[in-house]
C-alpha cells in the first residue's frame, strides 16, 4: 500500500471515530410527560425532537425514556459512534454500572438501554449539570405543554406505551414512527368499507354483512372524494377519521368557540355542525372527563353519599326536639333567650322566653309545657348544651323514664 493510500485510510478512520453527540432530557409534571432530544453530528448539524408521552411516568422513568428514544433514533440513522450527555445522575450511573438498579422498572429500562448500546461501536455517557445541557433544555416541557395543542410547525411525537411494552430485550428493536399506520387503518376502516361499496360495489363475502352494508350505505354519499352521512334532519355530515375527530373534540370543547360543555351536549353540538364518526357520544364523554379545567371548576355535588334514614314517631307527642335560641333582642324583663320544643309527629311547638336558661328553668319548662299538657314523652332530642347534659337534667329524665337523646350541633335538623 502506498503512502497516499495509508494517509487516506487514516483520514477516513479519524472521521469515523469522531462521535456524534446526543443530549437528552426528560421531565414529568401535571401537564404530562415530555422528552427532549438533540442529536449533533460530527459536522455540526443538529436534529431537535420533542416527544409527548400519553401516559404517566416518574421523573427517573422519563429520563430513561428520553435516553432510549435518543439511542433508537441514532441506531435508525446508522450512527456507529455516539457520546451521550444526560443530566440525570441516577441514569448515568446505572448505565455505567456504578449504581445497582433495584427497582423492577429501573431494571427493565436498564436492560433495554444496554441492548441498544450494543449496536454502537463506541458508546460513552456522562452526567452534565442542567445548565450545561442547554441544547436539550431549550425544549423543556414542550411535549407535555403542547400535548393538547394542534401546532404543525413544531414536530411533536406522541408515544402511547412505555419502552418496557414497546421494546423487549432479545427482540428486534422497533423503529420510531410518528404515526402508527396500522392502528389508524383499523380505526378508520369503516370509512374505507363504505367508500369501496359506493364507488366500486365491493362487499363482504358474508351474506349477512353484505345485507347490513347495503342497508346502511343508503344513508351515505361521496362528494369530492369525501364520505358524508345523511342525518335524520337532512343535513350532510362529513365522516371524520380518528385524528380529525380528536381535533374536532378539542376545538369544540376548549377551542376559540368552546365553552367546556359536558360530553353529551358536546357530541350533539358536533353532530349539528355537520360532522360524524362511529362513536361521537362516548368519545365526547371520555374527553370531558379528562379535561383538567372541567374537573377543577366543576360544581360541588351536595347530594348525600347514602339515603337519608328518616326517624318517624309512632304517635303524637312521643318524641320532642328541644333547643335554645338566642341571644335575641331584649324583651320586657331583659329576657333574651327562648327555649323551644317541637313535636316530631304533629310539629306542635311550645316556647317560652327567659332571662337565662339553667337546668332549673328547663326542668320547670318541661313540666309546665309538656308533662302537664301532653303527658310523659318517650324521648327528648337535644344537643350537648350544659343545661341539657347536667346531672339535674339526667336525674329528672331518669325519674320520669324519659330517654334523653343527645345530638351533635353540626346537624341542627336532628335537634328539633
């Protein structure tokens, strides 16, 4: 080999050895879980990506998800040498082997990460302070904050499942796609079925399914390549795909003309506007339940948790409720308190005013207005006032065989 060829091979080897740099950062907050990735090539070109996770994750899990996503992108781009900068001390020491992963989730994430690192010829990872991880921190919170926004100029990848369910050790590593075409086709397959029948007459080989399709297809038509459904009022409703339906729900509920209405009214509003898909009502109910603003500002339900247990007396003047009202404006004799009793059966009221209410006044009041008029009652309901629970009152009620029922003042309805 000539000297020129040897020098050329050395130049190529130096170029190959020079690694690409990956900056990763993950965070989890009330808005969701967001990942930030910045991949820098040896020539200085940079790729920035923000990823939104549609499931809840802890901060350490989010950091692992960011690292796994970054390595997956680098592997798909056929990068052989990579240098990773991560601001999570725990994740970096797990990968280096300085820390032992004990939590089952952390062990699973570490196995997936080690499986990805084996695809690179040269791999290194180091922990950097957050202030030095500027490239990834620029996108801080982007995926989480923009989760429910429709922004076309910012590429936001939505991930439905965590890495433990998408990537398994010992299996082929899945590539990263921004849209799951297979799932979308399965959900929107009903639109294709009606279009194929209306345009080309294609039907199922099953006779029952073909008969049902012919009956339902009479309410559908195609205009400019779009499928429309004829409503009962004669309005043509455009048939939406799953992605279009999600955008319509978001706009109708919290868009410029949205008023955070409940799920049932929102579905009826969308149908009146001229849009249709197979499950509008259930999707609207699910969307309204997940709205954070609706949950925070919803009306407080005052309905009791169980049925009220009514206490109905068997005969008149069997059960009385007794309570003290005051202070009131002074009456002649500086009387400012009123002692009142009410019969639970007939709602008959007996009341007198006093300058002060002690056990003596209360006992004389019971004798004068209850015993001498209506006979001996079965029970008297009162609160825990000092006049009602005194020793004199207890002895008096026990002498006349009257049950003294004490109720808490928190529920005045039970105090008569």
